C-alpha cells in the first residue's frame, strides 16, 4: 500500500514594508505628474484662500483692538508727555524767530541764504514737515541772510518742530486708522462684526467643499486610470491594505506639498494686501499667536482634506477583484 501523498503547506503572504509603498507612491506621482499637479493646484488654491481669509481677519481684529486700547496704553501716555514738553519748548523758539525775522535787515553785499544747501530742505518742503512755520519763507530768508549766527537757533527749532509733528501724528494714528478701516468698509460695530464672521465662515466652508469634491474627483479618476495596474499588483499578491496605503501615501505627498505652498502664498498675499491698504498700521499690532494658530489649523485641514478625499478611492481600489480590473479597457 502506497504512502499517502504529502501536500506542501500554503505559504504565508508576504507583507511589503511601508517604505516600499512610499517608493511606489512617489514613482506613481512622477509618472502621472500632470494629474498630480492638477490635484496639488486645487489644494494650493483652496488653502491660499483659506489662509488669506483667516490671516486678514486676524490682522483686522488686531487693528480693531489696537484702535480701542491705544489711547490708554503707557506708550501713548509717554507720547502725550513728550508732546507737552516739545510744545513748551517750540512755542518760545517760534515767537523768537518770528520777532527777530520781522526786524532783520540784510546788509549790503551779503550772500543770499540757500536753505537747500545749508538745511537740506527748502522752506516750502519744511512747511510740509512741521505743523506751523514761525514766519513766511521770505522773512526766514531775510533773517538767515542777515544773521548767519542765528542758524543754530533755527536748526534747534526745526528739529524740535519735526519731532513734535511726528509725535502728534503718532497720537492721531488710532483715529486715522479707524477712518481708513471705515473707508474700506471694515465692520466696526459688534453686530456688523458678527455678521461678517458668519459670512466668512460660509465662504470658507464653500471653498473647502469645492476643494474636497475636486480632490475626490481627481483621485477617483486616478483609480480609474490605474485599474490594470491595481489588478496586476493584486495578481502578484498585493494585499488590500497595501493598496489602501499606496493611495493614501500618494495623497499625503500631494497634500503636504499643496498645503505648504497654499499656506505660504495665502499668508504672503494677505500681508501684502494689508500693507498696501493700511500701510504700517497693518503691522502695528500684528497678532502673531492668532496667525500661527490659523496657519496650524489650515495645515491640518489641508492635509486632512487631501487624505480624506483619497479614502473612498483607496477603498474602491482595494476591494476590486484582480480579474475584473484586468478586463477593464483604459
């Protein structure tokens, strides 16, 4: 009687390491660069829009807070003290220059005074740099021509008058910024601010929905184009989990690149637009903490949006039967 035939045991399926999935995903992106760029560009646009709105709202909110609190700050208290001291110093000098200029007589043969060469500025330009001139330009010309020794006193008045004008401008900056914001249609009342916040949330939700649908459609098209490739990998023993990992890693690469580019572009655009609109006021009370939170949230949302949009296509690809995938004409 012959011995029973011994059947060889079924070998355990080999699970490829995650590094191999990363390598295949990276090669797939390079081979399908045009479709990868399409998905990435959608992420960039969505994230740039998201970050620009959040950053703009943070900067506007920071400017609102600065307008409301600047008057009571220690810095403005010091500016008011400095203004008082300068006014007490400038006023006597202005009267002295005015009275002296009225009585000045140009001696014969005196060289005419050249303010541009001596002071670096004409009297007309100086009038735009200070709040009030002590005398008409013709009187000042006659004074400094007749009395060259009076130039140090005039320089002292000029320097203090310029500083006084600058201090006054800084003290008036909250009112100027409030007027600029009002002219730009920025909400200032609590009910207007709440209504604008609701509108921005709707815009952000709509932008994210459009981006999600676009990413989902692009990933589904990617699965459709790769039916034969998926079927071949499954015929060679690729597990369903490996197929899922492959698509998720591929979307993760695109999500990271698109999110970083979108965040940087959106942040730069919002900062540049604020600088063009409000000048240096945009950076007076820049909310770095809020901007950092906005950037962090946007980064997580961008990567999560991309990976989330690839979950269903990855699951669809993993559940395909190899023979059905191989039959598809692409």
